[in-house]
């Protein structure tokens, strides 16, 4: 399942708010915590992988 960045943010916020109300069992809480962790890591990876245009242009000028 592919989610956009905005969809991931919304899902993450909903899971964080509602995890105690909806998911009562210990096993379910562990799986939800795991899912939250994966989504947060994915969001961090997206932020790290974005290269500003100035840096990208700077790299191109040195490689030529």
C-alpha cells in the first residue's frame, strides 16, 4: 500500500491519539507501536532524502 506524505502524517496522528481507545489488547498495542515506529521512520527518511536545490546545484558544478 502506497501512501502519500500527507496520508502518512494523518494516519500517524490518528494512531497516536486513538491507540489506547481502540486497541486494548497487549498484542495489538505492540503491533500498533511497531506500525507507528515504522511510519515515523519513513517520515524521517523522506525528510533526510530531500536535497535542497542549492545543494544539488552546488554538487553538479563540482562534478563537471
